[in-house]
């Protein structure tokens, strides 16, 4: 869950917030005037988000980026799928179509 703070509190506790971003993987939302917000995220989280956005959804790179985002608690975890024959056959059908 992101941490929300004001601009003046963020300024006064900059080091503490940046430590939380880098050490704990937190996202900090900073409330600004006119109902605007700015977000502070780690470089690793930004890179992973950009990797996910800039790759094809059915690629290995996308799957790796998505798994990292799940580990970072940015995306919810996938539901557990019962690996029955229908599940495995869906991959065989997809491979035949490509």
C-alpha cells in the first residue's frame, strides 16, 4: 500500500521517505495543490514497469517483468490454476496457432 504524505512533510523527512522507497520497496504519494499527486518509486520498480509496458504480452520478457511486479506487490498475484488437461491443452493450441 502506498504511503501518502504532504509536500512539506516529504521535504522535512526526505531521507526517511527515500530510504523506505529504496530499502522497503514502498511507493510514496505526495499530495500537492489542486488535488494533484506526485509519486516516488525506486529505480528498480520503474525499470520493471517500463519493461512490462514495452514488451509483448505473450513474451518471456513480459512474464519476467510481471513476476517481478507481483513480487514488489505492485500487481496482485495470479490466482492458482488447477493444472488439468484443459489447462495444458490451451498451451498446445496456442503453439499450433503461431
